[in-house]
């Protein structure tokens, strides 16, 4: 979740934000970009479409350079959050990142022998992304090689029952598991609920913390706090009924009561891109 960069923070949920805050000696809790406050370990084979974005050049060799999440919706096509590819996160222009890859099929980021690392051939960042309101927070990565058959998840179209309020969904990632900079090496998941838009409209009415837009965003988590995505999970998948319904995008803090996670609504993304129903 984007959980603000000083996610005080109400912005993107990317590992870079946590790294900068810690290196600066900040005592402010980092934004939640990862997915798993109140979560549990899961094998990559159980969600083969969940991938990690990696750049060792930008983020070092620890945890294979992971800084965001992504989800494979085609054997060569990965969705992620637009803010993951911003200069603010990458520390420079996207075109200067020479080793951008996705890591697929790897549960533990420290295991070089599992899964595969695939170079990103092309990137497309939504030109309508607004870093103030957080609207349009999605990007498309085209891979240099195809992922294995079975590594792709279908996207829920508009009107799909997977978006039903009160339904259970699962978010996946390698992000902060406590909101205090505790990053796991292995993939985690957390079960959350799709919440009424009104909860996020009240929590994020506009201003510096972002603006919740029901047409393009999805509200999910627990109204009383607890299970949530967190720093480092940005761009990762939110799945319900076996279909992709959201991408981790933003929020305030991790697992805070009254501040659910905000996700990119996949049905709006599909409509915006003009993609056929999957």
C-alpha cells in the first residue's frame, strides 16, 4: 500500500519509503506497503501469479532487491502500482534502472535456486496517475521472457461478485508485517474483507492524505483495524473468489482502526486500458 511516504504517512506502500525513513533515523511509523499485518506464511506455488519487483542496483542484494509487489495477468504481462516506478521510490528516473526484474515462483527471497528472475523489457506507467489524490495508481510491465503456464490470474470484470461488500479477499506480499520495519524473507498473505466505499470516503476525504474515489479504488481490510497490507506490498494482488480485484495502493499506517487499505479497482483498470474481459 502506498501508505504515504512518510506515510504518516498516507502514501504509497513501498519498501523505499521505509528504507529512507530508517536511514534518516525517523521514529515515525512507516507506511504500509506490504501485505501483511496479521498475516500468515504462504508458498509461492499457492499464488504463482504473485511476483516481487526487484532492483539490486537500487535496493541492494538484501532480499534480492525486492521493493514492491506485482501480479501476472499474462505470461509476459505484470501489473503493479504506478508509484512503485516513480523517481521518489527509485531514487532517480525509471529509465536509469538497468536491472529491473520480476521474481516469480520464489517463496523465500533469499533462495536463489527457486523460481526465476525475469527482466522487464518495457514499462508503461499510467499517464493519468495523480500522486496527490492517488487516482490511477497502476502500471504495466512487459517481460522479456514468458512465465510458466499456470502463472497467470484472471481479472474480475465490472459487476463480478468478487467485489461484493463483506466478501473475504486475500492480499499477498513480502512487505512489513508489523508497521515497524519488520520485513519477512518469505511470502505472506492476509485475509481481509471488502468494505463499503463509505468507510474509505470518511477516512480519506481529500487533502494531503489522498482522496478515495469509489469509481477507481477499492476499500478493504478490517474496520476495527488489524489485518492489512503494509510498506513494501505496493502493487501486489488482492484476490477474491479466485480472481484479481485489486492492487495494493495506499493508506495511512498499517492496520489502523478507521483507516482501511485502499486498492486500485481492477475492473476500472481493465476499462481504462480497454482490455478484453479475462
